[in-house]
C-alpha cells in the first residue's frame, strides 16, 4: 500500500463514511462453492453515497507491466490526500472472458478492502484461479506471490521519487514488500538506486532534521551496494 505524505484529513473522512456505510447485501451465489457474495455493482452502490458525502472517491485502473497486469485502486480525498494498493491480475488466463472475470474479481475485492466493507469470502472469480480437491471437497488455493511483479512495481515507484525525503518515505512504505523478495530481486533494486541518487539535490538542514525525527529505517535498507 502507498499513501500521500499526509492522510489525516482522508482518515477522518473515511472514519465518518465507514460509520454510516451499511454492510452490503449478498446478492449473488457462486454455484461452484455454494457461497453467497455481493457483486461489484452492489459493492459500489453500498459505498458511493457515503464516500461522496464525505468528499471521498475511488479510481481503479489497470497497468500492463512486463510480468503481467496490475489493478491500481486509489482512495482519494478532496484535500488531495490518497491511499492506494495494487492487485496482480492472473497472468495464466488468455481468453477475454477469463481476463474480464479476473479483473471484476480484483476490482470488487480491492474496492471492498480499501473501504473496509465486509464482502463475504467467495470464489466467484474461480475461472481465474486454480482449484484442487482435498478429501472429496474443493478448497481454494492462494495464488503464489509474483516476485517479478512485486520487483517491477517497487522499481517503478522508486524511480518516481524526486529527492531523498521522497525516497526514504518510499522505503518505509515498501519495506515489507522489499523484504519479501528473494536476494537477487533485492540486489536488482539496489543496483538502480545509485544512479537515482545522483539526480537528487542535497538534503537541506530542515529536511535532515525532519528525517531525523521519523522512525529509523532498518540498517539493511540504508546500506547500499
């Protein structure tokens, strides 16, 4: 997850909206797992009026990257503050209908997740995911982490930083994702940092003082190779 530098106004507005949002009606049933769920339209209808009332909005868009496709979901406030997250779309589906199913599945879960809406666990996106049988019953398998996709996302967002303050903030937001990568991917990211640093202006005394007031970064993150 990424955020704007400040999210105080957004957090206040979201807390008010969440206090008014009623849980969504489960209006669909998955025939494979016999479980009920709310479709994307129902999730939007349950949240949009309250988000709009408190100057909040959501934008979802896709990005094609080398490792596949990402769905970006950004929750924005009229102040300009925002939070967003990425959802990797299954790359092993080739038919347009399967891609559309995977995208709708990702949009619904991302929308519900970023607003805090309970959407009931289901598998209506089963055409985009693998299933196996255990003791005669179907079970869901969580898709493996796509390290290539995570690495590319971190590289892309890192290269958008314009100064040391931006970079350190990027480190703090993404330290868990960075730590989850295998060493070769971590080294790939580190290799791109030095040329990026060469474009940064020197930190001012004010910026250094501001950085010193924040929680320290993990030692491994500040030892560049």
